[in-house]
């Protein structure tokens, strides 16, 4: 059980880091010296800002986001199922 939860954590942690890193992309692009660059660079920075407005998540089986919150819910649900099954066995 521990190795399975560790494996799931090894997928969830980098996904959470990726989501957190995406949060600062728009601010970093806006705080760059975009106003002194040429028109092509300004358009590219505008594209970066508009695309980074939406959060980035890794998807699990195309229908749930992989985050630490999902990991915690999964572990608590699995623990609840194991405790119910162990009580039913006794």
C-alpha cells in the first residue's frame, strides 16, 4: 500500500509544481521590458500573456486533474475503504 501511494505521489508532485509555475508566467512576461522591444516581440509577449491566463493541469485518464489535492482525496478514500473492509472481515 505504501509503495502504491508513493508512486501516485511521484506523479502528483511534479504536476503540482507545473501548475504552480504556470501561475507566474503572465506576471513575468508583463514585467519584462516589452515596451522597448520591436513589434514582433511585443506580439509574442502578448500571446504568452493571453495563453497563460488559463491554468495548466496534467490530466489523469482525461477526466480529472492531477494535483496534490486529488492525491490526498485518493489516499483518504483508499484508507476509508481499507478500514471498512477490515471491519467487515472481522
